């Protein structure tokens, strides 16, 4: 047994010496003339370098992309669930849209056109006169143009009895066209022993814009946004 162990050690030592001898005196300009063991070693090292560089330059970026796609997965699932619910309820959503459109159409009918504004102002004036109120101020202001409608403020000051003033406010609310009262102030009338009250308020009425006015509003908005985008 001792002889075999000693012989094995001698063989391993001899093999290591032989392998080491193959790496000595190598000419880097003539790799084709190298012994087998140096050639295999260089090939293995070259393959390891290629694999490492491939992972570092290519696979690492792909790993980042994969992680980014995984991060998007919960959001995409949520969007899918939402769109699926919308698709299932498409008929009901269309019905709701029609109902909303009908409601909007009804509201638009309560907005006078430009030609009807004079008649509406006359209705407001007649509502006060019909209640026996005295108009001390009735002054339409500057029209304020919004996206799809125009707003006209009217400064009013009337005086009369308490119940008549309240009835006048109710009549304004019940007009067929939309009129709202703002900045309402009611106080006893100065130097009046009859108990009359003075009411000051800003009545705001609204009218829809005709197609030409809507187009003008859109052009002005586009021009404004264009100026904001310029450096």
C-alpha cells in the first residue's frame, strides 16, 4: 500500500512538472505552436471573459428591462380589470350618457341666446315692479365670456316691504331662464318710517354662445397656450 501511495504521489508530481513545463518558453506571436494544455487554458479563459462581458453588457440591461416590465404588471392588471368592468357595463354606461346628455340639453334650453337677453332683463324688471318694489338701481355690467357660455352681472337695488322683497327673490328663482342672486344685502331703508327694506344684490344671468363665439373662444385659448409655450 505504501508503495502504491508513493508511486501515485510521484506520478502527480511528474504530471504537474510536465504541465508546468508546457507553459514555459511560449511564443505569444505563435500561439498555434503552443502545447495542448496552454491552448486549452487560453480558450477557457477567453470563453469566461466573453461570457462575463456578455452578461455585463447585455444580460444586465435585459434584467433591468425585465424588472421594469414586472413593475408594470400590477398597473396593467388594474387597467385591464377597469376596462373589463366598463366593457361589461357598456350598455348601462351608454344609457347614463344619454341621460346626462338629455339633462345638459334641458339646462341649455334654460340659457337664453344673445337675441333673448333684452327680454330676460325685462322679465327681471317686471318681476320687481309686479311686487310693488321700487327700483333704485338696475345696471347691467360687462359680459364675461366663459368656455361655452357668457355671464352677465346686473347690479340691482330695490326697496319695498319685507314680504314683497322675499317674493321678488322667489320670482327671480322661478324664471324660465337661469338667474342667480349674489352678494345679497337687506337692511332697513334710510329715513323711511314706513318700515320698507332696501335690498342690494348682483343678479347674474347666463346665455349660451353661438357657434361663431365658441370658435372665437377656442382660437383665443389656442393663441394663449401658444404664447405660454414659447421660450
